[in-house]
């Protein structure tokens, strides 16, 4: 994995050149994005986060000086391979539906001895000045589901309820602009300014969007998790701030993840 | 009064949604899930900057349109929503509907406003270009709404169209129930003068929109 880092750096340079070309209007932005993604397939800077997250997973950390290697992400203690493609799901020990981040917080509290507040303290990074452990762990765990088909369960009543609540939240309109998720993601082939908007009410759109998060955002020089994506879309929706790992975030993730079932997971990806 | 009516319409939608379904426990009805979703939302956000938790409270239009889950409203419901919203439009006291199109262009371009990350002291724009093609010089426009290029040239410059354009910007649901277009005046996003200016952008014969 590490041998890719230099290639990743070259890739980023290439990406900026392509981004500049796009700004000059050569070719449609969609084509350009598809091109630079293809060019970078084996040199995504997200690998830096994945590697850091893997180290962190294995290190003895927290007040109890324990690693996360006994953390059960749903497939048994310590099993990381394929775990993300089945999340969110119901966990009997917590007696609730959890997404990846909530589950990581759970393990950090029960196994490493962190307080919940400490485990949730720094969910999103900001370049080199503020590296978020959470986003590194998310990068590592999600990378271990790459190529595996989404298979999010709906067998437990709480999983079914989370899905239905998530659907309601998706269509919930409010705030000064009357916006809901479906305002911007409820139709085919729409864009805001020049930004393409996926139709998340359709299987195709949901699959493509969900399976490409988390993503390294070139414009931000940062790896972004799905929790971050939701947080930032709610900001654009003019809502107050979505709390990290909140119940609404889990329900909404359940709705979108489940709708992506059957599609091959393909992240951490790289995006504009 | 219209509030009570919309509530009953809302109940009708919910009831219809459940009719024909197998016997479901009360907690799993559509209304039960909607109530849980609302409670969950309210427990999952924190106030930040200018965005308080009151933004999660829905008015009747928002509530009815949310329950439709992106489906177009049935005609009878649409008419009620449109009538109720039309009645709430505040027309300019001076009777003038057109301001300065050049200012209107700036307001239509401005994307800032009302996000918790925005400065509460302003600027607050309308970001019409996020959703509409307007002046042909601006090529970075969105497609959520229809093109407004040549708006008055095609539809006419007369007082009726002026009134429609102002009313549409003030309260878009008055003309198209459950539209995705924000109600800029009704919800206090834009001032009266700002609305006149963007209406001028669409209506003024000198505006690049009509050239």
C-alpha cells in the first residue's frame, strides 16, 4: 500500500492540471472528472488515510491501552474484511442500529476506555493542521470492503424502522429555503450551477453515490466520510448542524446504504 | 383557517397511504414513522450560527409536501396549497414591482445566505443561477428549474406578467404547489427591494435576459 504514495502525489498534480483544464471549459466537467478518476485509480491519496487508519486500528490506545483488533464490526471480533458493506446494522450488545462511525465510537468506549465525548470529539479533519483519527479509521475499514457487494440487512425490526425513518428524513422539508434532500437529489440529470446532482431516489443514483464514499476531496485536500457528506449537505440545506453519529445520521445512512444493495463497493474514491 | 384545512388534507394523505396495507401495529403506521422521524431529527441537530433548531419546525406547506415524498400533489391538494400561499403574499405598498436589473443580477449570482457557515450580517443572495439559466452571459447555471432566458420577451412585459414574476419570487408555492423553488419573500430570505431587483432582471427590456 505504502509504495503507492509517491504515485499518489504525482496523481494529485495531474489532477490539478485537469481541474484547471475543466475550469477553462475544455470538455464537459463530467468527462474530465471521469478521466481523472481513471488516471488515478491506483494512486489515490486516500491511501495515506487508509495506512494511518490501519496503524491506529492495531495500536494499543486509550486509557485501557487496547487496540481495536477485538472490535466487532458485525462479522465477529476483529473481522474488518467485508464489514462495511453490511453496515449499518443492528448490534445486540448496543441494542441499536449503528453505522461504521457509531460502531467505532462504541468500541473506543467499551474496549479502549475513552469517554463517548472524547471518541466523538474530532470527527472531521482539516488538512495537516487537524488530522482526524476517525476519518483515518473509516478510510481503513471501508477500504477493506472494496470490490464487495453492498448487502445491508433488513431482518431486525430496528433495521426496518431505521430504514423507514431514514426515508422520512430524506423527504423532510424545512428551513428558510423549504429544502429537503429530494430538492437537490430527486430528479434525473439535474445540476446546481455546473455540479451534477445524483438522483438518490433511484437505485442507480443511490448505488453510484453511496459506493463512492468515503472520498478524497481534491478541492479540500482531505479524506471525507459519509458522515461528513451528510453534515455538509444539511448545511447547504440551511438546517442547523447535524450532530456526528446522531440517530438521524444513522437512519439516513441506513436508507441510502440499503438502497445501494447489490452494487460493488468502490471506495475510498477520489472526487473533485 | 387554511392551516386546519391543510392538516386534514395531510391526514387524508397519510390514511390513503396506509389503506390496503396489512394490519400494522400503531408504531409502524406511516404517521407513526413520520412522528418518530421528526422527533429523531430534533434530537440530532445542534443550533449553530444563525441556524437555530426552530428551522426544523415545519409549516403546513412543508409538512404536506414532505409527506408526498417527491410525488406531485393531487390536484385538489395542489389548489389548496396554492390558494393558501397566494393569500399570504405581501405586495409592495408603493405598487412598483420592478427595481434595478443590475442589482438583480448580483442578487441572482450571490450564493451566500442563511447557511450556518455564512456571516449573519450578510450578504444574503438568491442564487437563482444555482437552478436557472437567466442572462446568457452566465454559462455556469443549474438545471433544477426551467431556463428564464428571454423571460419577458417570450411572456410579455405587461403588468400581469410583472405581477406573476414578483409573486413567484415572493412565494413560489402560490403558483406551483410543492415546487423545489424557495419562497424568497414568504420565508424572509430576500427583502422587498431585492425581490424587485431580481424581477427587473427578468422583466426589464434593458436586461440582458431580454436582449
